């Protein structure tokens, strides 16, 4: 199976790439295309000598890579921030590199009062919080795409785009099987909101929450906010590729961020990346790894 692993920023992807570089039975090559670099990796049967050993990546990542079945292929890239770049990168991964599944990993801001810094959020659905065509029809909702019919009515898409159910179930089972992680942190499953704005003000946070209060009537709520997940998930849905968005919560979405945010964001992203590698092993046939989730 060929799996794509995407993040928006260097620190969300390069720890995995660095672990591959220091592993002895992975082959890695890079391809520069459309203004970005794509890392193609395949797990080989033979051991190859690799001169890169001290990468700074957590040793658990190297251990997790050992549990990935032989002949597994990975395509990794950090897209850069925002919906345009992430859409471009996801499309290239599918069209040029022919990935079969895509995992988006990285950090997000918490929106729900139940989500705390350090928690893990798995997207059951994604939504675009900055998509608004409600001005053309009172029947449309925030986050909804619609096309007009000849009779003047509208043909709307669902507000939410679902993530891949099998990938979500496997990720959930991995977490359930890790007692150490469950003792240190919490995980949540629900809707992740995406928009081309960094949410760092209480007013912005409340505006997003208020737009989607109607989801609460359906037993759902928006848990976290970021800038890429919904666009990537929509591309995958339209092109028949399973997608799961995994986010570690690095801040609470209203400017209340740790003092050394850069370092904290990097460590937080590693939690999401760790689950991503375990999910790769599970999707490719080895879901019984005894390694625990790495937690900073």
C-alpha cells in the first residue's frame, strides 16, 4: 500500500523523515515538484547502510518504523500553511504519486471547552469555517457549498465532509490499546474546522463556534480549528482516497499559548506524528505493535 503523510509545517513532517533517514531498511528519495519537496520512502527487505544516524528525532519513531510491513510505500510532504497550498499538495500526492490513503498530521487550536492543550483530536468530519454563501439563500448554512439549479433552487453539498471510517476506527483502537497515553492525555473524536486565518483571539474563536451551533442539535460540535484539514479531506473525498486528519492541540485558539510556543508546538506535533506511524503499520497489515504512543 502507498500512504501519503502530510503536514503543513516542517516540524510536523521532518521528524518522520529524519527517522526514515536513520533507519537501515528504508530507501528514501526526494522529488521537487510544483514548488515543493516530496519524500518517497519504501521499506525494503535488505538492510542498507545509512550514514545519517543522529537526527534528533525521537528513538521511538525509528522503532515504530520497524513495525511497518515490508514493501510499504510512503510519500511525505509539508504543504505550507493554508487551504490553497494544502489542496495543491494533496492533489499532487494523489495524481502524481498515486497514494491510496492520506493521513494529515500536525497541531491545531482547541475550540471546545472540553478540549485542552496537549489533547489529541481525530476528525470524524471536517468543515470550512470561512466558507460563507448564506447571502444568496436563507436555506444555506455556513461552510456549505452549493450550485444553483435552473429553477432557482440550490443543490447544496453536506456542511461536513466525513473522514475515512476505517482509518478512524483503527486510530481509535490504537489509542484504546495504549494505557500510558490514556493516563497522560485525552483524545476526542468530532469535527475539525478549517479556514485561512490563524485563530488567536477570543472573538474569532466565539464567531466560529457560533456559526456551527446547529451541529450541537445533531450531537456534534466543532472541537478544534486549523488551516488545512478540510481542504485536504475534500480533495480526498472527491478523488476516492481515504483520509484521516489527526491533530494535537497546541493552544486554545484565543491567544493563550505556551511561553515557548515554537518548542511546545514541535513536541505536541510529535504526538500526532507518532499515532500516524502506528496507523500506517495498522493499515498495512501489522496492527499489533507493542510500542506505546510517544508523549513528551
